[in-house]
């Protein structure tokens, strides 16, 4: 089994409960962090996925619901100044229920994930429309990380870009590249 340790400066019961990145994006869409803070968050998440893959493990559920953020130093509210409820400096990956070693001899679940996780997955491992689910590989975690990076860049959950009733042949990756990513440059910079 896996055991997780909370940050050393976090005291259960005294400090507020951690929030997922998904909750922060959903609950505080107008409290957009500074550009440097978002780049650092993106860097830390990419570094974490790389570290996991370097041990020959796959996460299989990379999404903003599985990234916890903690408040490090709660400050009293200052009138007129909005205060993000969490720090972006020490994100924690969770959601390792589906994770497994990466290798051809290791069994891999070929079951389609729930929609809330599937939206972060590459088309080959979504199982959408009854399609077969391919064997999971590290590149699919990287794709999922890319979806989280789109969320950080737009400061919106990916669900806001996904149609309520997509056509069976809807290609979400193509939609993101054609319609969402061109708008990311305005807030995150060019290339």
C-alpha cells in the first residue's frame, strides 16, 4: 500500500482542510493567481509526474480533482483584498487508486473511467462511445497533465469547455487545440 504524509507545517484539526485544484478553480474563478505562481504550479506538477514515471509507475488519474492544495500561513482577512484560500507552492498528488507499475508484464485495467476522470484522458483510454480502452502508458499521464495545464492557464475547469452532449465522433483534444489554446497565450504568454 501507499502511505501519504501531510505537509510538515499542516496540523490536522487546526488548519483548514485542503482543497483540490478543481475546487479552487471552480470556487474562485475570478481570483486568478499571478503568472509566476501559475508557472511554478505547472512546473511542480510536471516535475511530480516525471518523478513518478522515473520510478516506472503510472498514475492513471491525473486530474485537478487529484491535486491537493494547502493553506500554509493563514492570514486575517484584509478588507478590499481578495485572498486565495490555499497556497499554490506545495501541490500534492492524490488519487493513486488506479496507479500501477509500468511494464508489459503488469496487468492493466481496460475499464472505461468515470466521465469526471475520462475528460482528462486521451481518447485511446477514455472508452467513450463504447470504444475499446487501450493499454495505459506513460504518455497518457502526460496527456492528462496537459489538460491540467490548460486548466491552470485558463484558470477554468476543463468541464467548462466540454459540451454537454458531444457528438459520438467529437474530438476534445482537437477542440482544445483549435478553440481554447489560442486564448491561453493572452494570459500565459506566447509559446
